[in-house]
C-alpha cells in the first residue's frame, strides 16, 4: 500500500471525511475542512491529524491547512418603540425555541445601554474570548451562543458611551466568530437612535419583529419603530403582543390589566401579521430571572414562544 493510501486510511476515522491528503516524497500536505466546528475543536482536530500523519513511516514533515465554507447567515431584529415591554425576554426565548427546532441560532444583545441577555441565558460573569481579533460567543446551556456588552462590563457599571462608542461595540458583536450559526437574533435597543440606524444601514437584518404591550401608548411608540424599519426597507415579519392577559392563580379567571385587542387592531391597520400573544405569567418572570428561558422547557409558558419560532422559521424558509 502506498504512503498516500496509508495516510488516507489512517485519517478517515479521525477526520470523518474532512481531510484531503497529498504526499510529495517525505512531505504530507493535508487540507482540513473545519466548516461548522468551534475554534477549540478546529485546533484539536488539526493537532490530532498532524500527529497521526507524522506517525506514518516515510513521512518526515506534515503541513496542515484549515479551510471552511462561508456560512450564509441572516439576522432577525427584535425591536420595540419603548423600553419595559419585555423585548429581551421575547428575544431570548425566540432564540432558544429556534435552536430547539434545529436551527443553528445565535443571539446578539445589541441593547448596549441595558444588556440583560447574560442573566436571561444564565451566563452572567462569563467573558467571551478573542480569536483572530474577533469575539468568540459564549456558549449557553440552551444551544444558543451569545455576545453581549453585558459580558464585557461589570453589571453595576454605567455605560456612559456616546454614539460612536456604542455603534463600534455593536460592530464587534455582529462581526464575532459565529461559527456555523445561520440565524442571529438581535435584541435591539428600544427606540430609534444611533445603534438602530447603524444596525439597519451597516448590518441590515433580513427582517424585524416588533414587540409591544397591549397599551395604546405602547402601540404609539411601536408604530415609530415600524416606520423606521419601513424607511430602511427592512421587512416586518410581524408583531408580538407581550404581557397579554393574566390568569388569576386562585380562580383561573383571565384579566387584561394592560388592555385587550390593541395588538390585533394595530396588526390589521398596518397589514402586518400578529405572530403571538405572550401572557403575563409569573412563571415567565421567575424563569427569566433564574436564567432558565421557558422556551427550553415543556411547560405551558413555552407554548407561545415555540409557536412564534415556528412562524419565524416558516418566514425564513419562504424567503429562501
């Protein structure tokens, strides 16, 4: 058997079809396809392949080159016209639900001045590493890698950043080493300021989801966010009404402390789909505070988020 064939046979179970081998005299050149592997796994595989090739009689030098196919990646902006409507909770649970459906999903916490995703995904205090001048997202227990300014600064530290600093931070998050993630959920800041404009102009989401509570005042602000996306020609996937209806734990009666019907009316008036009505439930609040998104479980609180994820995935599939 030739050295070439020996090497190919030896590397087949190690590289699982990722290695292309060429032997020139006593030198082996190996091209290793590392598409979809996280940085640590890429290096570990290259080291193992190099060691195995060097053990073959007649091989005096080994050169391993890594290559990967560029992943086509799309982002979905989750936005609101004002703060306090639960946009970050919706973003986290949407990302977790999409991952549960098998989509390779990452989460960007672009809410620069109020980052909450490290708490919501249970990775507070864990800082991202840098590789080749790019931030490597922090892995979470839910299969959703995360990058957030909240991972880079102390929780109690005020972010007194002017526009250029905030937009530069956004760029570092978006341009992180996202590996094989093909879908990024972007938790946008509330309102229509510098960070939002930079995201729409430089990083252009495939579509946007607008989150609001049922209050009329909240929908007034939500319409401003919708108008911004319309001006920038970013499609609106649909609306999410959060804190919609409260079930009394004692009697089960449903009440509507923030109103009822506003989302449906707004969706109809704007000709935009109403994707979900997320209930005002203490289970969602307690799970979120504990860093355990309800969408990761099988409880009643997960249903609305899983249905939302199914609709977003269907929208992405239609767009191709």
